[in-house]
């Protein structure tokens, strides 16, 4: 482990592409497409006014391209040159942004630090980088058929904001991936076909997903290390890697967000991050019922309080994977809880999000409690085979066992 976490000034990119606050969307989109970036800083003078992202534009796709950039701004987190790596990771994950501007004392723009910059540095910073990627992978939940019309992606845009979706053929085999950037290539060119469908003169929303997807997808087999997954993301310029089953079907995925969660958990374990438990929720972005979200927050907070009786919670990942697009469809909820005692997993499926989340937190608390009891349970000592009868066993507390051995050696 390094003596210190790198700061924004160590990680940021200083060679920036920017637009002014009164620039039209057409200019911003042209720069994002040509430079293959998801977001662009918007300046008023030499100061940062906000960020313009593909996601913020896609949500307002009906606006004319002459609309000024300042009307679609997202306020980014405040990142200073001295902000440490774990805090940057937490800011990016909590806001859902892929990059944040690094500003000086007067608000002037110094550079841009992205999730990619953080992932590039991650293998040398976290102890768990050599472990298999399976331990942090999440289920995909939703796939896209290569024959589906591009129009169908609009209904899944909140999922595309989080990570690219796998594209499968008729047999369910992975053939590509489609993300928000792929959709952005044609979203504002409605009379032109996909990049491999130049002869199509109809509406771009009616062409097949296969015409805009990027292929081949970036994949990893079960057992691939976290370090290798990070390197593949950087080498292939992607934000996620699909983990394949032996039959070649997409089984789960690991995103940049999953990797950054490791850094947050490790920094929390060392006491170098904020004292509160960081909770990352994916799959619920854009949910329309705030009362349900409030109740879910309460269920999570209650579960974490009960967990703290047995271990110190560091990071909780909750992933909601809908099985259908209608409101009554089942949803699989997966949880991954990092604590100072280890990592615990649980999942459940049902239509009731609140009940599912509550049951999931109960299961995590039970797992942590059992782990605590097992580590405190007295162990058998003595040579030879363990006696078959309980009365024939000698039960000794580990601390007492150490004292017995010391006394025996002294004799």
C-alpha cells in the first residue's frame, strides 16, 4: 500500500476540451463525438459554470441543437487539487458523473479527473487488486437483442447511464455492447442510419441495435483478477467488462464504479475516508416514487445500525435489476457489504422493493452476526483425531489455549 493516497493534482488531465456557457448544443455534441468523451466542462470566462453530459442531453433529446449549453448544465462536485483519491471516487459515484472538474482557489479550471483516471491508478493502490473479479461482479439483469430497434433503448436510458448493456444474438450469445455514447452517435441525426447501415434512409430510431453497438465486447472469464479487469477497461476505452459463463453467455459485469468502491472501502478501513458508511445504489436512477426511496433508505440505515453491533460497515452496494419494464415486474436486488471483518453478499427477487430491501438487510445482519459468533467460538485442541462425542472434546477459548501452550513450553 502507498504511504499516501494520490490527490486530484496527481491524477487529473490538464489538456482539456471545453465550451463556453453560450455555445450551442451542436458544438458541444460535435466535440464529444470527435473526442469520444461523455462529458465536457462549460466555462463562464475562466471559471467552471457546470458540466454538460451525454446523459443530460439525451434526456432532453427533443430540444433544438441551437439550445445554449448553459440550459442543460449539471453542477459537479467541488474537487480541489488536494482532494484525495478516495474522496474523489466517492464524489463521482454519489453524483453519477464520470468526471469532475478540478478547480483552483478562485474557481478557475485546472483540469479534469475521471473515473478512468482513478481506475488506471487503482491496481497499485488497493490490496485486493489481485483477487478474482467474481467477488465484486454484479448480475446484468437486462440484455438487448441485436435485432431490437434502437428506439427500444430510449426506455432503458437510465440503465445506459450506469453501464453499457450486453447485446445478444438469438441464442443468447454475447455479440456486442451498447452504451450511452453509441446511442449519442445517432440520437441527433434522425434521418441517418447506424454506423454499419449507411444505406438505410429511414428513421434512425427504427434501425437495429446491431448497427450502432460496439463489437466485439470486452469480456473476462471467471477467475480473472481485478487488476486485469481494470487494465482491459483502460486498454479498450470501456467502462465495464462482462464476465462470461463457460457457454459464452454474459453472466455478470464489473464496472468502473465497482472498482472504485474497493478504494472507498479500503480507505474507510484505514480511517482515511469520511466516517459515514458509503451506500451506492444502482438500477433505481429516475425512480418516480420518492416515498418508496425514503422507506428503502430507512431500511438500509436500520440494517447498517444493527450490523454495526458485530462489525464496522464500510461500503454497501445495492443493485436493483428489473426483470421487466412494466411496474409490476419482479426485481432482483443484490447487496454487497464491505466491513472491517470481510465482505458479505445477499440477493432476493420479488415485486415489492421495500420488502425485498428489508429482507436483504436482515440477511446481511444475520451473516455478519454468524461470522462474529464463529470467530469467537472456542476451538478444539489436542493431537490426533477429534473425538466423535461432544463430551469427549476439550473446549478452550483461543486466549486460554495460548496461555496453556506457553505454560507447557515453560515446563
